C-alpha cells in the first residue's frame, strides 16, 4: 500500500531508499511501492503544500484503491472516482466521455488540494492491439483532464511507468533519456512531455511492477 506523510513540493524528485548515491539530506518520507519494491522519497525543501484533501482518479483500481485506503488511514480526506467497478464510497467518472466537473459537485472540487491520476488502460497487450482506443484514453482524454485540473488550481500527481525506458540499460535515473519501445510506454511519455512543458509543477511517478502482500489482490 501507499502512505502520504509530510508535504509535497514542486518540482519533486523520487528516490529509492536503496539507491544511496541519489540520496540528499532533509528528506520527508513518502512510503510506497516502487519498481524495486522499496520505499521512495521526495524532497520537501521550501515546501508550501500540505495535503488536506486528496482526489484519487481511478480509485477502484489496484494502485488507486490502496492509495485511497492508506491516505484515509493517515487522516487525509479522500475523494475517489471509479469508471467500471462500482463502489459505494466512490464517484462515477468515465474519462472517455466526462469532464471532472461533471462527475464531482463543485463543493467537493473546491476542497481538493492534490489530484492523483491513476486512471488508465494499463495492460500493455491491450495498448498494442488497440492503439487508437487506448491513445484516446491514455493520451487525449488524460491531457484534457490535466488541463481541467490545472485550470482548477489543483496540484497534479500523474502515475507513469518505467516502460518509458527500453530496458537495455537498467538502474535508470529520472533524467535519463526516455526511449519507450511499446505502445503503453509511448502513450505515458507523451503525457509526461505535456506535463513538463505545460504543467511543470506536476509530480510524475514512474512505477514498474507493483505488487501486494495480500493474496486476495489481483496483481500477478
């Protein structure tokens, strides 16, 4: 699962606890699951943003659901959305045909500090076989969502993937050149580049294989 403890600042960098050469002093801890399964950190220097109300877009999925639960456990007010798997404590939001202002009441939108975009078609094989449809959701509709959230003044956290790299080198750093070779990685990298240029205050988290210790989770 994930937990949020301490402030999020922008721009932020994520570091694996085991990658000692990347560590810097004065880190606030954000424990979660990275590609190597160890905790990750972000630098809070000069932070001005404490998370009070979190929006998890795609809170019915594996990562989104665990983030939703863990944020609640740490006393953060959380609002979540779903698109297919109906859950009573979540709001219906279909990225394909809705805008976020149509899915959530204005009173709730006004409370949100940070929006985490977990919603995506994450199956690499599906992305390869249905490039047009998945590009519509993972790129075009996601960029529209980013524009809406940015216009509302929300801090954006975008879940990307380690598949933005080709895997030939290994032990990648965040400033290594991206070289995606599959459709899913290419789609995620398009969104990353858009955020770099249009919303530089956004935080991008590149995940690889995320697993759980619970045998009930459908993650393998």
